[in-house]
């Protein structure tokens, strides 16, 4: 019997593509023969805009790359600029930065868990995930006055010091979160249907995964013990005690479990950060409106000129963002605007592995594997 | 600037044309109460034509404004806040809007939530055309309103109202879920005041 | 001895110069020999190709490859300098799979051709887009519009009458 | 006199028609009306009128139930997810389903250009009408049954086998790949789950020796040792679990909602439907939810019967039994909703594996063991 | 036996059902978290970046905010006799750079987020809607 191949277009507007991505699937019945990814539906030309803005004006644009975890984007860009210009940052600012980074890692993984389970058909987890996310966003709102697009980490420090009553609320959140993660594990991890959907799906060897450029938690699910926070320590991570979460199976379930472990680890880091937070200097000028751009050094930012021109040069600087290796390649020609900004986004490189990963699987498996890769389209298309 | 058929160039808007419409209910709560069953049906008295028909119209209008099913079409950052709006803390289900239909055939309302790139624009337009009448569009966030942060970019459409008619604009980048719900309340207000034929092109 | 100097010893002819890119060893390679050097680099344990950056310097193009080794925990930067008229360099997609998309992206936005690439077409912008946006001479004033054809593929034109209202 | 007899005695009626006739008699208007028709020579007209009244009541009941179920679904989801659910439209959002219905009536009805016009229009009716037809042999309470068919169970299984055909028609006529895939999946699922459903129901028939739903319920009257109700769930625990899983698959709900499976196939076989036609699929889904739960209750949870229900005065029994039946049915529905909010969806091949490789052999084994034990005389 | 309990014992599903039942019954710090927006309002932090406000007396119309705005949201226009910023919040990023750079601390961002409107033109907030007077307020 001769059968025809069926061509299915999933997307760009499809409930489970996390935005606007398109899969061109060549199907044999329910089996995927070939998967081609078409992207660019959210290509906004951020890199070109970077050449048209000053160094300070580009910070808000980094918020909108990976819009679920904006703090790491801010920080990766700011770190590159600071490396380029050789700026020292006060210790308190570094601690605040790490605090926000780890908090944002939890938020990112919550959203990822929720949308993964929503794609698998369980609508409840996303509500629980967003419930806790909302608590974290209240903290962000308190800290920097926005819920998703923060523009908080600036070259030379952070925008403002922590407000009154922030640390107690943070502690409340941390303690609450412990129990919530137990709830999630009880709800999802042991579920037979969930395991049946995830175990042995989207398997890839560690060699392949590295070759396909996967990074971050997705790679750690393949048994590669790697974390930029350990390998190239930045900020105050060398002073903090944490372990790298690795799973060896290399399937969707392992990638999911790495996320759960990382949330616990982030809580552990947050506790240490709260304990080790240097006290705010007295006579801090960090009142509203007096921020790094006015050039006045405060407890959380060094002197930073209003017209900032870094020396000519090139830098590639990267951090461990919640989704993987996030790097900024900045070329400066000594003017107030960068000559070229290249964003190495984790989602883009992780996505390269999908066509290989899903060959011979079915559409539901594609959704499961795609969910565990954890892609944000703003980050893919930039 | 008429190039490319742009109706309004956001950079050079003539400020003299701006009019302020006086709205009777001021706060969000007033507006919500103003779109209740009784006040919606009583609004039939202010309409022209037979009171019976306009009353039936108003009942239909109330049904429409109280069960707006959005189509699942997140484009960018604002889509995450759209999800947050539907989630437990803000719970847009209170307005009967939690049924996010994946198929535009069954939806009444489209949130254009995020940057409309040149490449996405024909798809957004097609999605809108696939929706059955009566249908409404809410443009959310700076990107969809005017192009916002990416207004100087080479591949971003400068406002979604260039391709489809927009009923309510919600500013914010992205707007808070509360701002989102306020926009929904504004749309309810608009639906309340519209005639049965207004969307169908029968009268007016 | 850092990996860039190692490369200089192995390929004295191919490596033009070695240096540092803010603490990261940098080697500038002749563009003809890139593939050979890259194979050696892979053997040296640089299994992760982080990023490929194409830069338009108005008189020349530069392509920068950032490598990282999970086994040795070292960085390495390779740089290739290309003509402005005919920017072409051999593709690394056969060695690192991730280079496939990174090179397509560089081709799309900067307009550098990668010889031997299996599927070199635009990735972020639709096929038929005029110009490469990240070149410095890209004309930002040309409005290009996209419409969808019968088969679901994009058609680019400068005429937006089908798309825009009124 | 009659009232007293009913109060104390145990008059039972075969179906609701007889009950209505009895009530009319009791009020004393049945004879006069009947005489009028008799003199006209068209006495069957009264019969038809009564039947129509019955059907109208059933239809209204079904629609109200469906509306209540949509509201309940949204509220249960909200409870699980730590929120409120519909609040603004009507008190606690009770008017929400009504307004959804009114709105859907006022929507534009789109028939896609490439669709098969007649089949596309016919399919929603073919889904909706059988969903209501299943209500006919359901014993809502003592005497409260439209028609006590002697092949009741067979009828239910046969009627529910119509919906796959209609779904296939809908999916095919839409001329959309997602619709077609959704329809194919739905049909594969329905066929593979009707078999374990029927097999585990037959084990019940072995006990009762009758396919009539009324007989099945009356067989479950009474208690063992005075406190354990004589429900078949205690005799057939395996059969109950199999039947429950199969019936959730029949309803097409998470974890087995392949007909819709929003994240994979947009909206399954009704992707292209809008307006009232879409509403019909929606209504049929909830009608199915109710009727299948009612069948679970009838077969395994004792239907309207309840320990010591016979001690009640006979006049109250129809009402009380109706209440008991609804409570049990809503408990099963609540379980289905609760399960829906907890678990993810299984994959289509896992679903078929579960159906063919595990549930059918188990159902056959269950049937064999039951038959053997009955022959030996254990029960 | 272990295989059966692992794969078909449904222990995990029952555990999950227990978690959701705990939520239904609101046991153990799992309350309804919904803030019913128009009836109750969530507390917005004092740093929240909403609609702009310009101090009428302090603003000198220098245009630093206009220069520093990433995408040209702010324009300096004439209002009565002096020059003030006009903000098109339809394209604003709400990044707060204008507040940071204001040399006179005249630019503020309020907690007002109820800005939805029916036309694109009404999203342009001229000085007449942005200005506030400190003395009047006190």
C-alpha cells in the first residue's frame, strides 16, 4: 500500500509554540519524518537598534529579548560593558544583582514548568506556577518599579538600593517557595501519565547535545557537568556555595528534573545572599531620582559619566542565564554608541537541536521535547 | 508623511487634533457597574428606534460583553502578561473570559499582544479575518499601539491599527494585568453603547 | 602556553597573528585555511562553538568565532578578515552542528556567504528581503512589506497596499 | 383514597408516562379529557401530547443540566486553581453559561469556502441529537424514566456509537488537516474504548439477567449485613475501574481528550466551526458528560436506590430517588472534573495501547471470572 | 509486581489528586489568591513606573529627557508661556530613563496604570494632562 506524506504547518499562531514559531512537519501518519523550523516572526532588529542607541539607552532593549527572565539579560549586557570599560562595582550592588538573577531563575523555571504542563494538557500547574511568579513579581515591582521589563541593572551598579521591608518579604517568599516546590513534585513528578509522556522522549547523547550548541539546564539534563557560574565565575558567585544540578538520562524528564533541582538550588543561593548582604552605607544618596545616570556615586553604584564612551575594543562576555549561555559581543569604536552588538541567545542555539531530537517521534512528543528545551521567541528571533 | 500609507506618524502627531471625550463614569469600578445587566438594558432608552428592538439589542450586547472569548494569539512580551491576567492572581475568568479559544473561528476578541513584525502582520490580519462577526480587537502594549521601542526598526510594523481596526488601546510596556482588565472594562463600555447593526453594517 | 599560541605553532602559515581579546586568547586566521584550523581546534577539545559574529567595518568584514572547551575549560577566539566586495568564507557546519544556524543568521543579517554550507538561506528575515540589515550601508528608509502567498510562504514587496488598511 | 394507597403501598410505575397518567387521574382531569378525544375518535392525540410534554421536560432538563455543568466546570477549575471563576455575570457568575449561549446565537455562522457544505451543517446535529437520545432509557428515579426499554443497555451503547460517525463527518467536511486528524483520533479512541465499556457492562448483565436499566437498578436495592448497600461496585471492583476509565475516554475528557487536544490540534475536529454549530458540539460534550456519568451510577453505584429507601412513604420515593440519583451523578462528574484538572493528557499510542492491550484483556478476564463464579454459585 | 505498581499502580496520580483536593479544600496555606481588580486593588509599589508627571515649577524645559529617551517618546512642546515635555505613552517603554536624567528632579512617574483608551491620538499626553503643581498638592 502506498501512503502519502502529510505536510503539516504548526504555527506561527499555535497554542503550543510559546509564541510565534512555525514547525513545518513532514508526517507519515502520526510520525514526524522531518521537522523544519521556520522562525523570524518576532525578529525585531534589536542588534541594529543597538547600533543606534547609546550604551545606556540600550539597557531597556535587553529586557525585551528574553522577556521572562529580564534581569539576566540586563546583567549580561551590563557585564560586557563593564568588562569593556573596566568599571568596578560596589559589593552591595553585586549582591543585589545576584539576588535578582537567582530570583529571576526561579521565575523562569516556574513559567517553563507551567507552560510545559499546559502543553501536555494539565492546566493546573501553570496556575500554581504563575501564582508563585506573581509573588516574585511583587518583589520585583517593589525593587525596581516594573514587573517584567526592569531596566534595573545599570553599568556601574544598580538603579536604586533595596527599599525598606524588602528583605523580610523576600524571606517570606523563600520559605513559602520550599513547600510549593514539594507540592509541584507531588503533583507532577510521580504522575504516571507525565512520566509516560516524558521518559525516553527527545533523547540525545551528551556529545550531540554539545555539538548542537545546547547550553544551560537543557544541556545539564544530558549529563554534562557544566555551569558558567562555576567555570568562569563572575560577580559574587565564587563566594557562594551551590552545586551544579546534573541528570544523566538525556531525555525530557531529565531536563525537567534539572529545572526542579535548580529552583531548590537557587533558593539555597538566595538564603546565602540575604545573609551575606553588605549593609547599606550611611548617608546613601540612593533616593529616588538620584541614580547612576546623574553621575553621583551611591552605595549601589560607582561614578558613571553621563556621556559614557568606553575605549575602543571588542569583548565577548557571557553569563549563565536561566535558559543557558547568554553572551553579548560588543564592538566599541570609542563613540557614545556601540559599533556592533551581537547577542548570543541561549534559546536560538538550544533550538537547533529540536529537528534532530524529534525525528521519528509524534506531534505530542515534539511538544513535550520542545517544552523542556524552554524557548522564548523574543530570545530566538531578537 | 504619507509614505507607505501610514495614517498617523506617531513621531509627528498634531497635538491640536487631540480631543478629550468626557466620560461619565470615572473610576474602573464605576465603569464595571455601568455595564451591568440593568444599566445595559436601560441604555436602550437612549437609543433611537423602537424601544423593543433596542432593548433586544441591548440584551444581545450584554451577552456579548459578558462573554468575550479571546483567541490565543500571544506575539511577544505582552503575551506573558496576558497569561498572568488569566492566572490566579488577576483571574480574568471573573468576566467569563477564561475560555481562550485556540481556533479564531470560535473567538470574539483578539488581543494583539506584542510586537507585530512585518513578517507577522499578514498572519495577524488573516487571523482577524477568520474570526466571525461581531469581533473586537484590543491592541496591547507600546509595540502594538505604535511600534513602541522598535519604532525605528526595519522590520516592525508601526502600529497594528495600520492593518486591522482597533477598538481599545492599552498602553504599557507591558501593561500590568490590572491595566489589562481596565482595558477590558473599557471595551465592555464600548460594546454596551454599540448598536446591533453597528458591527454588521446594517444601520448608522 | 595558551591555545592561540599552540595554533600558531601548528599552523605557522595560516595564523596571521595571535593576541588577546580581553583575557581570551585570540588568533587571526587566513580565510582560506579556516576549515583546516577549525578541524584542529575541534581535536584540541573545543567542543562548544559559542557564537559567530560578523562585523561590517565599512572597508572589510570580520567574522569572529568564540570557542569554549568543556574538557579543558579554556576559551579561544578565532578571527577571519574578509574583503568588503566578496565576503566569503568556508562553512564550519560540518564540524559544529550549531554553526549551521549561526552561519545562516550571519548570512541573513550581515550578508557573509559561507561556502559549503548545506542550506544557506535566510533564517530570520523572509526570503526575498532586500539588503542585509546589519551592514552599515543598509537603507533604513525603504519600507518593505510581507504578504503571504497561497502556499503559506512569504512574499516581500515594497508595496503595502494589500496589507494596510485604506 | 388513591393518595393514601400511594402513601402506604408500593405502587410502582413502568415509566414516566404512567406516572403522568396517574397524576392526571389523581387530580381527576384525565378521564374528561380522554373522553373528549374519544368522542372525536382521536384518542391517540392525548398520548402524543403527554409524550411531547415528557420530551419537552427532558429537553429543558438536559439544557439546564448542560448549562449548570459548564458553570460547575469553570467553578471547579477555579477552586482547584485557587481563584474564583465567573463572578461578574449574575450572582456568582450563574448567568455566564446563558450569556455564552445567547452570544453564540448572535455570532456569524462561517462555512469555510472549501468545506463540504451539507455534511458540514449536518454533522453538529448528528452529534447533538444522539447525545440527547441517550437520556431516554436513563432511570432518573423510581418511575422517572421516559421509556424502560428491555434492551436499554444495548440501546445506550448503540446510540453512543453514532457519534464517531458524526465526528468523522465533521472532521472530513471541514477540509482542515487538524480537523481530520482530530476526527481520526476521536474515532480510533471511541472504537477502542467502546469494547471494554461494553464488556465490563456485560458482567453486570450476568448478574441481573436483563438489559433493562430499571432491572439493573432494582437488582441493587437492599443491603448486605444491613449496612453495605448492594451495589455492583462491591461485586465488580475491577469492572468498575475499567468502566470508569473507558467512560472517561468516551466522554473525551483529559486525560483522554484527543478529540479536542488544544495544544496539539488547535481545537480538534471542530476547529472550523463557529457560532451555533460550535455551541452544539459544546453542548453535546457536556450532555455526554452527564449521560455517561449517569450510566456509571446506574450500573455500579446503585442508580437511584439507596439503603432503606423503601422505608420512605411511597409518594416521596420518586422525588427522593431523583435527588439520590443526581447527587451520585454529580459526584461522578465532580470526580471527572477533578481528574481533568490534575493529570496531563496521555499520548495517542499510549491510549490505544492501554485500550487494546490492557483494558480489553482485563475486561474479558473479569467477564470470565464473573461467569465462572456465578456458575459455581459463589454469588 | 513492582513493575505493575510503578506503571499502572496510579500512585502518582492519586498523589496528584490529593494535592488538588488540598487546594479545593484550601487546606494549609493554599488560599484563594485572586485580587478582584475593580473591587479591590493590589498595592502598587511606590517605585512603580506608570504615567508620567511633570512638576510645573521645577521643569525648565531643557530637553535632556527628550535626548535621553530611547525611542523619541518625549517631545518638548510649548504650553502657555513655557516649554514642557509631552509624552506619547502609546510608544513609551516606561523605562524610567527620563526620570533618572532629569537635572531638576521635575519628571516623576506615578502609579497610575489605568490608561486604556479608544483612540491612538488620546494616548498622547500633553503638558496639560501631565503637569502637577507641588504647592497646590500640599
